[in-house]
C-alpha cells in the first residue's frame, strides 16, 4: 500500500544540498562532463511529477556532501529553454512561467550537471509533465505550528502565493498570547467567507463575511464543547461545525508520540445571519461520536464520520469511524431522512476521517488509519478515494508514502489536491500537491516549491497543518482581529 519515498532519512540533516554557501556558482554549461547512467539525486525529488502552469519554479538542490556545484538546462517539449547554475537550481520566476505556459500539455526535460570531486558529471535527463489543468487558485492557507502540540506556543495562520514564493501571515498568536488558532476554512476556497476557532483564555469562533467580522462565544451552555472543524454550505447561509470534548495524551514510545481523542462529539448547523444553532438528532446521537461534517457541492447532502462511543481513554484504540451521509434541507438547516453509512471502515478494523468531496461532486477523499479521529500522528495513515458514482473506494498508492499522509483539500476545479505528509523525516508535516484526472487517478505528488529548498526545509521548525486552497488572498484586519479576540465582547449563539 505504501511507496518508498525518494529520500529516506532520520532528519533533513542527512540530505546535504548545495545551499550551504560552500559551493561556487557557474555561469556556463560545463564542457567534457562525464555521462552517468543514473538520475541525479536531488531534493526535492521532482522527477516524473505533474505540475500546473501556474506553480512557482521547481528549485532544487543536489544531495550529498561531495556536491560542489550544479548546472541545469530545462527544455520544453514544444519549445523554449532556460538555464540555472550555482549553489542550487534557482530559476527566474518570470522566465519559468513563460516556459511552463508555452509547454502546457507537454513536458519539461531537465538536464542536470553536478560537480563532484572537481569533476563535472552529466546525469540522465528527467522529465516533469506540465498539465493542461491549471490550479486556478491564488494560493494556499495553512497553519504553522510546532510539531509537538504540547503547548500552544507560537503558531499562526499563513497564506502563500502558489505562483511564486511569497508568504504572509493572516494572524499569528503573538498578537493574542496564549491562544491556539485552528480549524480555519473558507467557502469553496473563496475567502469572502472565512472562519476559524480560537482556543485559550480568550476563546471564540471568528467568522468573517464580506469584510464584516464577529467573534462568537466559545461555548453554548447547551453544547458539549466549542464549535470546531467547520465547513461552509455552498450557499454561504450555513456552516456545519462539530462540537467536541477534545483531549490530548502523550505516549512513552517513539513510534507513538501523541494521541488526540474525543470524549464526546456531535455535528451542528450554524446560521450566521441569525446566530442560531440548528440541532439535528440524526447527527447528535448518545451512543455515537459524530465528527468532521462537510457538505456536498450541491448543498443537499451532509457527510460526516461516526464512531460507536467507548469508555475513553481506556478504549481509545477501539474508536473507529465510518463515513456517513444524510440528506440536508438548505431552507431549514435540518437533516432529511436516515443516516447512511457509505464507507464502513470499522469492518476493516480501521478508522476513516477527514472526508472531503471534490467540488465537481464525483469523488470523496479521506484518510484511513488504525483508530481514532486524529490521524496526523499515525504513521500508518493513508489517503483513500471513494467514487461517489460507484461507491467503490481504494487506497491512493500513487501518493501514499511509508509515513503519515493525512489532512487534505481540493482545488475548486477538482483537478488538484493538497495534503500533509511526514515522508521526509517522520517528524514534520510538509505540504504536497498532486494532479487528479477525470477518473480520479492521481499523479506523483510534489513538495511545495520553495526558493533554496534545502535551506528552507532544514530551517523550518514548524509543521504545516490543515492546508486549503484559496481563490484570492485572505484580507483579514489582523490588528482588529487581535483586539477583538483579546476583548471580552462575544456574540452569543442561540439554540433553535
């Protein structure tokens, strides 16, 4: 089920690249290079991947302490060429985009020369496919957080322009000390409707709609917990949340570090215009935990995960979630009909989480692990795909790795996904993107491009968390948001 990743290392320190300032730059193609009948060892491993035309340049470095310099020639299968040389392959952004646009639907052929021991070697060419399907999104939103999660520490919500390397903070908790910023989402990648939760002494749920921001009271006395794991109804009139009693524990063994589990959870529907919470008995049962609600693209179905309730934490490994669905009435906010189990993970001895329907309504992407509802620390966690036409599901061996592959989201055109993976070293989650064709087949994923990637990922001490695409930059007045969070003013919610 798993694929062995290109780089197997206990840490990125073992992957020594050309960005340490020890190497000399080169300005012309090496002559008399010795041919090597092998692909070059590079970080990240971009060979054979499929990329959109609107992605940032695929900068990469050579692997190995003996690498002294590198030179790269990139040719389009249709036309065009560009070159880069020096400490690492650093491609000009504008030139890169001209080349990818010219070769849309074709390939880029990379010829890599690496100087080792004073001698230039030319490695076997590798190709990168340039898809005809653009991402169609401005960028990504995500949380950067210490991988331990023991304390809130410094964390923040960030956004990244996918066409270049620009990153900016949406809100960082240094402005709201002691707060945990989490569970952010927009309406079908549009930041005009944006929500996230704040845990801590100044807890609450922030909702921003078309420039108007308000913070809901963290808890309603009639609910079991806070409003978390949100998902907007496509109409923008409703938001599905789960209300959870979440706890965290720590293992004493290296292979199992952290466990997050719920002692109670239900699904509720919130109406922002009236501040009313609609309760539906079908998704608030006493003998089950309901979690991770999402709407279908047409707004007529509510998907969620459900597990039998057990004595927690004694039986935390017996918590195994199935994927369920129930009809939804967009006029009233009420569920319609009976709950239907569409993927029975429990029969497999597994637990399914994070259901995400593609925006074209064809597929449902989810994570499968051994137990629980928080698979980001489960090494066995894999990505699976459910075909909503045939109701058949299968593991995505094309993108899964030997380590944790978990949280994911779709681009609005349903041709790209973003997901988190610990495949580099087992400790930090990084972001990967993968192309999806009309049949649900996924191409080899690629690591989110960074300028000088070895240096960036070696120095990055935070994990990426809960990524999503965003159609445009998120415009949140961070100063006002921080002030509102620190104030005592909260909007009360009413049970309908």
